[in-house]
C-alpha cells in the first residue's frame, strides 16, 4: 500500500505530465501520396535541405516501397509539424515520401550515387513480390495502376502550431534516432534548428569559409555529405567555450552545447560577431602557416608531414592558439614565420606525438594536455 509520501509523488508526477500534455496539440489525417506530392510542389509541405540530404534508400528499397503501395500494404505513419504559416514541416517519413517523389520525377538528390535529377523517374528494380514490375517507370504502369499508387494513403500525424517547441524538438530527435544510420551532426542539424535555427545556420556558414576548407581539404566528399565538416566547426566552439564541462562522451557533449546555445529559453551568451571573428582569425593563421597540413601528422621516418587529418591535432591547434590570438597578426610576416616554425616543431615533438596518438584520448585530462602543449609552445614567440 502506497504511503502518503508516495501518493503525493504520484500526484505530482501526473500533474507534471498533464501540464506538458496541455502544451501539445496533435491531429491525425489520412492523406494520399498524390496529395502529398501536390503539397510538396506548392511548398505547403516543407522538407528542409538538411533533412533532404538524409535520404539514403537504395533504388531497390525505393522500388519495394512503391511495390508495397501497389499491393495496398499498410504504410507506417509520417510526422509533420504545422508551422505558423500553416505549412507542414516533415520530421519523419523522408525515405517514403522521397521514394514517391522519385517515382513521379519530382526528386532532386545530388548527394545520392547515382545522382537523381528533377524530371528523372524511378526505374523499378529488385521488386521481390511482383518481379514483373522490374524495369518499369510510372509511365509504364497504365492508368489503373497509376491511379492506385496515386490514391494510396498514409496516416499523417500533425503536431499543430502552438505546440511547445521543445516537444517538437524531442519528437523529431526520437523519431529519427533509429532506423537509418545518421551521423550525430546530421541529427543535430535537423533537430536543433527546431529550437532556433540561428546557431545551426552560423555553423553551416562557417563550414564554407575558404580558409577553413583549405585547412581541412583532406576531408572527402563523404565527410561533407555526413556533415563532419560542420561538426568540426561545432567542436571548435564547444571546446573553446565549454571544455570545463566536458566529461568523456564527445557526441553527447557537442549535442548538449549546441542545444544550450540554440535554445532561446537558456541563458548561454554567444556573441555571433565576436565568435565569427575569432574563428576566421584562427583559420587565417593556420592557413598561412600550415595550410593543408594544419591537422596532419608528422612522419618521423621521412622527416616531413604526411597529408591526413587528426581530430586530436584539430582540437590542439585550433583551441591551443586562443590564449595568444589577440597578440598574433596575419599581417606580420616575421611573426607568421615564427608561428609556422613553432607549429611545425610541435608536430615533430616526441611528447606531442605520444599524447596525440592511439586510443583513450577522449577524456578531460588528455584533451587539456594536448591543448596546453600548444598553448605553452606558442607563448614562446610572443
């Protein structure tokens, strides 16, 4: 039998849940895929570019989904958020809707291999129930089957405007954490902008800076597609401003920092103009001294640096420059040459190689050790 204290705790728990429910307004609709296509073409259904780039289904997976519609199989619901304008923002169901858009020639996805261009209609392939569908496009289906697939409906769960933005954010985050293997930064890009897009857009903007791109030019197209370059920008600000809070899990730390800066309900000062200037000066100095080798490791046997990318070097050099940043100038050739020699010397230093090589370095001690190593060496030229 529950004690009075337990009873009070249960009442408090129910009250807390009910108070959150009052901040959420939802609606369920049954909408045909053809209606969704019309809404997409008229911009009533919004698929953000960051989210659209997460479309990853193979041509076979797209084809089997269309096969399911033709066979009138049940389709899982999709989720949208109603914006203040009345438009719907898609937050779950991207793979299914994009497959239908491709069937109808309305998909543009340059990140896929092969690329999909507007006007190109999906050629069905690898259908595993009706093999006769293989090789067919929408135009080959005939009127009856075209109507059937156009009228196939899906349950649409709508989070109505006026709902708590925090609820929208957590809903998207949970819906998109399973299934497709998304990178942490891809998830951050799509979810955290629901709190406020300002910080998200700021990170994306800086990831396109020419000096940053030159210093990280070793990154592959796949790195860019998975938003690793944007995560590096976030990593710079997080470790520069918040590393006293870092415990161990880098992914969780970066997410928490991005959430905190983005959330208008949390007081976390972030001067965008000042932070932009610091970022640009940091990468200007690194570009002018180390360039494409900014985050490369030293090859001791050949007495030269080898092209590559080390995230430990990235953290050490970008954050390690901060204490001296105001006293360094990209317009002083003598100082730049001194800085270049110091930074190159760090890369060949046996102790620095030791503290930036191998696993087990993602904890506060090793992080501070590598950053502090650069800080101490850079002080010598001031």
